[in-house]
C-alpha cells in the first residue's frame, strides 16, 4: 500500500491494489481512518502533555501563593502592635514574596487557560477529499498491453527468421539435405 504525503499541500494519498477491488477499497478506507486516528492521537498527546506541564506549574504556584499569603497574614496578626524597623523589614520581605508568588500564580493561571483553549482548538483537521472507489478497470496486469508487446516481439522474431532464411537459403537447404542423406 503506497502512502504519499504532499509537503506543499499536506495531502495524504493512500492507494491499494488487490485481486478483489472491493476488498482493496475497503482496506484503503480502514487504513485512512486508522491513520487519521493515529495522527489525531499524536497531536492530542502533545497538547495534553503541554497542558499537564502547565497544570503542575500552576498547582505549585498556587501552593506557594497560598503559603505566602498565610505567612503574611500570620505575621501581620502577630506583630500588629510592633512598630520597629526590623518588624517592618520582615513584613516588607513577606509582602514582596507574597506579591511575587501572586504574579506567578496569575501568569500560570493565564497560561493554563491558553493551554486549555489550544488543546480544544488545535487538533488536526482531516477531511476525506475522495472516498475509496471500487475500480471498474484492472490496474494490473494490463492484458491488452501485454498482448500488444507479445504480438510485437512475435512479429519481430518471425521477420528475423524470415530475413535469415532469405539471406542464406542455399546454405540452409544444403545443410538440410546433408542431414537427411
């Protein structure tokens, strides 16, 4: 079964030859559906792997964000009355960690949504341009062509023999009479 792929148009062509033309058409049909499913599976798997990676990053960013949020809230609750510079520096550090984790969380949230959209939209699109057709003519052997070639070679050989006999008829006759004597 030859399968060809056009690089320019991305058209995949599947051709099949068998003794039974109906079986050949059915086999091409089944092969095309299996090929489509396989390609869709590969493309979907890539998108799913990308989605899972971003999902893991998102979950980690959310966990860090929640952790920093809890730390900042607990520190603020413990040190309400303190107005020292050291406590203010620690609070500012916790606030920066919280802000950074919030930004990462937001970024991965956007990327996760984009990956979700991409996974649903970017699947390969297939369309069967021509359904498999049961041929009305034989593809091989081409009996008419074989007959014409055989007739041509037969005529050539016949003309060659006649030509050889015409060139040396005496030699052939003398050889034939010597053999019978």
